[in-house]
């Protein structure tokens, strides 16, 4: 059986280099179910972003999440991908009705930037920013790591209608700094093809690329689509708008309806709900008000 919807970590035992492999199938299909993907190129960009954020989430050592946001002035307005430390993923796309361009840089347009945020349950968020000045997400992330982490890091990312996959290698912070070893491994990894990464299981791919190296492969970690939206979080967003804004909306309609952009869940707040939110948020969040999915 093919390995799907899982992450595999590996390490080169004789070198200070670690790696990861991921392939998404069902989680990829579920993540894009509620997104309007205007063409195959936009579809592929979201798939690559989801594969990338799973790989990057495996580099954090605490309970939290990795959030990647790409924005610019082009036809592709925003691309967001998120993965928790438990490999729960979700993503969204915002674009014009027609998106021109064949690569990320062309689609995202002038002023494009990638923002990578690491959220921790026990610490303030960490955020890094880099310009979208390369054609592929993999190359943008290579620049990001070169500037912010100062660790040699490479990613290879591919996606089609059915699968999204990625390969990641990175030097260890305290590892063997032999530049020749890194360069050799990078050259070998760079021979990977789109077809191989989308179709071969982890062991088969690593044997094809690194059969002369001692590679230790760890057990699979399951990846699944799961949105973390909730009535409580949506309520908090509404409260941030302020009483006057919310009351202005309610003068025009019976309730406020908020749709989750990631999963399509619908949340409804009537006048009583909103008043409870503004005066006693904790009570409103537990009063059993209906939420329609």
C-alpha cells in the first residue's frame, strides 16, 4: 500500500544533515474542497504550500503551529497554509477570477512577500519575512532559511490534482559542518523528479537518491486535514470589531453570519448572542447557540 498522508523524518548518520519527506492525498483533497481554485497552476501552488508547511512544522519542538502566508499585488492575492505540531493542516486561496502567470512570482505580483509565523502555546509568536523574488516556493523558502536561520536548507515541492509532496534537507545546527558533504547530498537530492516525488514511497525514493549513504528513517507521522475554527474564536473576532460596528450590522439584518474561509463552517450570532459576547463572552461561548456546518 502506498504511503499517503504521512510525514517521514530521516537523518544521514555520518553527516550533520537531517531530512523529511511528505506526501498528501486525502488531506490535500479535503483542504482544497472549500477553496475556489481558478486554474491548475493555482491548485498546484496551494498543494506545494501545504506540503511545505507540513515539512516546516516538523522542525518545531513544542506544541504550536506553523503558518505560511504569501501576499502580493498580483492576480493571486493571498495563499495561506497552516500545520500544527500534530500535523493537522488547512489552507486557503484568495485570487481574482482569472490568474495569469505560470509560476508563483508571476502570480503573486509586485511587492510579494512570504511571512512565516511560528505560534507556540507557551510563548510569543515568532515571525520571519522574505520577499517573493524567485519563481518557486521552494526557492523562496531557500532564501528565507539562508537569511533568517543561516542553515543550509533545501526543499523540493510538487503537486497535481491528486497529490502534493515534498522533500526537505537541512544541516543540523550542531552537526558536521563539512561543506563538501552538504554539497554532495544537495546535488543528489536535486536529481529528484516530479514523478518520483509524487509516486515513490519514502524508502524507495531515498534509496534511489542516496543509496550510498547511511540513512536512518523514522516511523510515519499521520497528516490530516482539520480546521481549528470554533465559535469561541469567531466570537473573539467579532468582539474586536466593537459594539458600534456590530450594532450597525444588526440594524440591517437579523443576525451576523460568519463563514470560515478554511472549511466552510458557518457561525450565526443573533442580537442576544452579540450582546452576550460584548458583556460576557465566556457565557455566550458555552450557551449552546447553534452553529451550522
